[in-house]
């Protein structure tokens, strides 16, 4: 049982009861969270997480909600949104000291586009290929977000997490980044990270960013709510190509559809239910298995579904 009055004594950020998750996901889908919290800063996050763990109350971390599908029944326990409060970004040392002294220090709520721009303005080369990914640093680190052959982990030096009720620094090696995933523990909460970059040419990076954004606009259904790529690419193949070859591009269930523009995207045509999207995910997975003998693995994180609802989506 959540002691709200007790929590309010220890917490400075925003709290809301029964907040609709559809307001916080790029899919515009998701029912109410029992309690929704936006910590003001990392100490506020630590106080909240310590309180919840002591009280044995379950929690879910949300960044910008751009890689999740949340059930229409919503989420039990507390949803902690790190997007709004933890937003600082800084550059330690000037341009010329040895590379190992040059750190970009970023808090988990910083949006990737701002991070990319910050680096470009300082001629720090490497993350411009991430332009247009609508996530936070925390979500991008958890997911090891990437595009066009690069990943956010390429430039990470270390990651700061809240683990076992304290701040801990995790080296890049320990974080064990893989394609669209990390080896961070399930309950680790990323509060920030330090990055190191080689120097680059600002004009070239601006051109690269422009090209990346143009490509996204041309190939992704950015006019409709979605959650990015639904499945990981079963390398060396592409999930979108396999789904398209199976002839289910454009397939519609309720108000959700497999995008006509990019077959690895599911779009919300307006008022789609989480179960419509889930059914399309299962359909795509089953069809690709039957016709191409490939097991697609979900990239999007499913939250708040009952076990029986998930049959057919993971295996
Ligand atoms: C139009 C579109 C295009 C996209 N293109 C790409 C792309 O090119 N490449 C790519 O990799 N992704 C892409 N994505 C997916 C998504 O934007 C990325 O995965 C992004 O990094 C997720 O960040 P987020 O803050 O939205 O995380 P969320 O969606 O809020 O969360 C994702 C997961 O990370 C966890 N999490 C979030 N913050 C933290 C934290 N601080 N600590 C611990 N765990 C946390 C959540 O619990 C959840 O499990 C795209 C999405 C959209 C909608």
C-alpha cells in the first residue's frame, strides 16, 4: 500500500495519481499509472527509488516513451519519468587537452537531438548519426540506440546509475552493450553518463545530420504516432524487408496498421488500442516465422500486459 503522505515528505518533484500513459508515449497509447512521478533532480530520484524499494513498491522507468507499448490497463505501482527533471549537459575541459580529459557529461533526461546539437557545436564527432531519434539519454543508453551503423555506446566512457539505493558508476565494459540492448541490471536507473569524442569538422557534421533527418523523413511514417522499429533486425537481414516480402505491409487491426511507408513500423491511425498493436506484432512475428523461417525479436518494450496476453509475441 502506497503511503502518499510519507512519499511527499521525501520528494520535491511532481506527483500525479492515475496519469494517462498515452500522454507520455510516442504511440499515444497507454492507460493510467497508479502513481506518476517526475523527480526534480538525481537526488530526488534517489530518494524516491529508495523509498519505493524499502516499501517494496514496484516501479517502471520511462524516458520519452518512444520505444514502449503500454497496456490500456495502464501500469501498477509507480511510473518514474526522468525526461522532465534531469536535463543538464556540460563539457569538461577545452578542446585541446588530451582526449581522455575531454568529457561530455549528460543527465538522463536530455533529449538525443539536444545532445547531438551540443556535440556538433563543439566539433565533437560521432553521434550526428543519432539525429532524429526521439529518445532521452537514459532510454538511449538502456536500449543502446543506434542508426546507420553507429550506436550511442560507441562514445560512452561510463554510466552513472542508481543501484541498490546508491549512485554507482558503471564502466562501459561492465555495461555490456549489445545491438539494441545493454547488460545493465533490470532495476538499474540511469541518471547520466560521460562521453568522449574525437574532434571533427562542424560543417561536415551539420551536413551529415541534415542527411540523416532527410532520410528519416523519406522512409519513416513520422506523421503518425508510432514507436520506431518494432523488431530488431535479424542481421544480416532486415525486419522491414521480411515483413514486406510476407505481404502484410498495410495490414490493419482496429485502428493500428503496419505502416505502408516502413513495414517495421506499426502506426496508430487514431485511437488505436494497445491490443490492436500487440495483435499486429504477433501477426508479423508468426507470418515471418511461417514464410521465411526467421524468428523476429521485439525491440519495443511491452509494459503492463498480463502473461497470457503476451503469448506469441516473444516466442
Ligand atoms: C520515429 C521513431 C524513430 C526511431 N528511430 C530509432 C533509431 O533510429 N534507432 C534506435 O535505436 N531507436 C529508434 N527509435 C526508438 C527510441 O526512440 C529509442 O530506443 C530511444 O533511445 C528510447 O528512448 P526513450 O527515452 O524514449 O526511452 P523509453 O521508450 O521511455 O524507454 C525505453 C526503455 O528504456 C528504459 N529506460 C528509459 N529511461 C531509462 C533510464 N533513465 N534508466 C533506465 N532505464 C530507462 C525503459 O524502462 C524502457 O525499458 C525510434 C522511435 C521513434 C518513435
